[in-house]
């Protein structure tokens, strides 16, 4: 949980930056994000091969494609045979494994023509161990005790950039502007944003937004990030609490304490990226097949798609689902054959698209619909639209009852398509069960 000093820190940060937090682009407020791992998505591992999936992904309801880093990967101190996408050798070039710059431009154009937006993964905290800046601008880097470019944490294939250097700051912004100008992308997901100074982000985002309305996602949950101009942050505390609830280590209502902290810390316009998996969690911790195993995945996925102030993430492959850890440094194509979860996600994404009750700023009201250590129930409401969500976050069947008179009436359960009368009745919700009701 976050403490009061962090809230004070937020206020001080806002005062120091002197920049109001802008609202996210309209297309993001009831949107969704689909993370693309180009190397592993297809056997070819290219932009062109991924492009053949665009119609399927659009039909599932995806709004925004997030491409993991597409830059060339450093060879010095490389991990594995292919290296990490996050060890960038050149900020203004394309990894030849994936294709050419024109291939990527065409992919962005195709996504735009199909009504989707594109954000690019950006690595501002560090470069690869042989990035051209190391020879051209050695002063861009922090130094270790021997006077060499320092290695951040235990990431031995990378070198730490020094944001005390104003020329480095300007060069980084120019590199980001290059991609907006050259490829017409719609925003950035910024890796390790929490270790880059807030005053840099404030200047960077202000300058980027002059080019076109961009969506800015920070990998991090520090209070200064949305104040610096980011539209969305990573709610790591909530994800980790979800994992504990799924394991039976914490009750369902433990989620409320984390959400309450977020309400206290972040500006009302800030979005949280809700997920059950991403590339890091899949590769290193087995998400979602191990952290939310089998039937447990579904109610937590519904939670990520329907919660207030959120923008949900699907990691490419979850719709298959790919039930293994995808390696970071070697080739292991996901292999799409069955799409067993595609209809599940399509139903949720369609609800988000059509119903204003799932807008980021729509009202959220928690309900007491059963044993609150197992049942997590809430209603979302806006502009006369209403969605009721009932989740059993436990491996045991639970009794459900609705006692709120404003919720009585006819509603459609979105997965079954059946109209039901919500009223003074009780029913059983199966282990890891879920019901989502859209009011008529």
C-alpha cells in the first residue's frame, strides 16, 4: 500500500513541474491495448507476417496495437542468441529481423485504415552495450567506478543514460519525434519510465504533443508520472494483489485497499493499465497460465476489462491461449491455431466499445452481493447506461444476492445473451465464475 508521504510527494511534484495533467486522447478513454511481440508472433517474425493477422485482431475488437521495441539489438554482451529488444543499438533504425522501415510504415498505415491506433515501445532509461551513442557521445552515459559506461541494475547487456546531460535529453526527444514524423505512430509505451526524471518527461511530452495528439503509457507507478504528462501508468500493486487473491493468499476485498490508494494518488484523468499478462510477466513469472491458471483467468480478465479508470491490456497470444513462457532471447513462435479465448475477449471488447458505462470516468460503485472474501461485485454507470459485474474470485461455488433496488430490472448477460430479471433472488456462482449484465 502507498502511504501519506507519497501523496504529499505527488502534490510537491505537481507544483514543481507546473504543468497540468491533460486528458488522454478520446480514442483511449474507452479503448484497449494489444501487445505485439513481433519476433515470436509468427514463424517468420516479421512486420509483413504479423500484418496478415490485422483483420482477425480488428474483428476481435482491438483498438490499439503496442509494438515491443523494433530497433536493432546490440551485439556486445548480448543475452542469448538473439538478444533483448530492450538493448537498443540505434534509436532511429529498424531491426532487420523484422523487415524494413517501409515495412513498418505500411503496417502502421494498414492499422490506421482498419481503424486501429499504434504505439511504439520506447527504451529511454538505457541503451544497448554497443549503441552508437557510446562512441559518438560517451558523455551521454553515467560512469562506473572505473570510468566506463555504467550498467543499470543487473542488466549487463545495457548501459545507463545520464539525464543530467541536456544534450542527451534533446537527442532522446529528437529520436522520439523521428518516429512520429516518419511513421505516423499514435504514441509511446515508455520502458522503465520510473527511472527517468519527471522534468524530462514533462518537457518531452509537451514537445511531442505539439506534433499530434499522442497516447503516452508509462511503465511504472510512481506518482510523478501522470503529473509529468503520461496518460496511463502500470498499476503494479493491483496486479500483484490479483495474483495473491488468485492463489488464495488474500481475500477478494484486498483489491479495494489498492484501488483506494490509486484514487488518492493519481489525478482523476490518469488511466491504469489493467492486465493479467504482459511480456515481462509471461517470460519471467508465467503469467497468465501459471499466475491465473485455467478457469481462474476468466474472472480476473473480466475485472481488467470492466474496472473504473482503466484501459485493459491483452498480451498477443492470450486469445489462443499460449500456455507457456515465451523466451526473451531466443526464437519461439507462439503458434496460433485454435483462438479458444478469442470469443471471450471479443465479447468484452465489444461491450467496452458500445457502452458508455465503461468509460474511464464512469461511476464505479462496489456492491455487497455475497461473501466479500470471495465475491467481487460492482456496478458501472454513465449517461443512463449501466453494467453490473459479478465475479467469484475463489475456487468454491458462492451464493449471490442483489439487494440494491436501483439494480432491479431487465438486463442481458453478455456472454450467454440471455435476458434476465435482476431482483430479490439468490443464485449460485460457480468456482471462478463471472456474470456481466448490460441493462436494457
